[in-house]
C-alpha cells in the first residue's frame, strides 16, 4: 500500500540537495526562478535549508504587463538575494522579428508564428535569463518541475523543463503540498491556484478537465479515474514522453 511520509521525504530532499552541490558545484549558489507558485517557493525553501540563505538567489521574470506575483515577497520571506529581470523587451523583440519577416515577404519560406510557439516563447526566454544570471553568479539553475506536470507534459521543453538539477521531479503535487505545509511556508504561496498566467486563461485543472488529486492518485496506483479521464491522462502522457527523455542520437555502433 502506497504511503507518503512528508517528514522523512523533506529530510532526505534537503540532504540530497546538499550532497548534489558538494558533487556538482561546491560553494556554488542555487538560482531559483520564482514565479509566486508552490513549486518554486518550496524549491527556494529547500535550498535555504540545504545551503543557507546566503547561497540562494531568487529571480523574478515578469513579461510585459505582468507583475512579480509575490516573487519579491517570497525572497524577502526567506532572506535570499533577489533579482528582477523583466523579459518584456526580449519577447517584444522576438515577436517583432517574426512580424518584420512576415511583412517583407522576401523569404518564400517565412511563416506565421503559431499560438503555441508564441506561448512557449516567455518560458524559454526565462531559461535563457536564468542561465545568464547563474553563469554570472557562480550558480546552478534549480529545476522546479514536479511529477504530476511532467507526467502529462505540462512543461515547456527547453523552458521550465530545462535546469541543472530537478529535485522535485519525482514528487506529485499532492506530496509537495504536504511538504510545503510541513515547512511552514505561508498558505497563500503553497496553495495558490496554479495557472499558466496567459491572458484570459483558466486554472490548470480547468484546462486539464481533471484535478491534480485525481491525477496523483492515478500516478501512484491508488485509484483509477473514470474511463474517459483515464484515457485522456494516458493520451497526454504518451504524446509528451519526448519532452522527458534525452534527445535521440544516431547509434554509430
């Protein structure tokens, strides 16, 4: 029977992060992109516990027209250094490049940028920003993806799916909520309704058509959802497996 021990897992997570840095960057700083949501907030808290607040850097990266969603307040709460890097100029420049090319019509291959490509642009620019900050501050970029989102492909490849290390990748949303509450992190950050922060968007669970609780119970083999939901989860999982594996390479031998 599956049982999750939040106390034990928290302790092991902290020790694992500490050991990972000893092996992959002694003395390096943990760089955490702070979105205001549970995953990055919990990641920040774990890094502070594992390394000390002086070795943690929080980064807020709003796009044009967005605020920090409490990222600065989270950094103050944990006493870590905070960098605000507005990516609005980068997204505008990249969109303008496509618009200019489309307007000139000089290149027969030019195309209209898809909605999905435009939506994935900010997460990828945020990762460019995080790595620039990390490499300039003796850092390692901390991944904030969880098992639930990874399982159904709810991540941007080379965006929030890119990092130097992924401590939370084998933990479900349900389990992370328990760890966040155990650590005494303010309720509004742990239990903030997750969204993709796109204009006129709805919550993650409304878009999925099922809750994280249902998904997590299925992932852990506790309970199967109703057939239609199970089929949808299985389809999302199959269609997005490519995001979770290393890039395919030609086997010479």
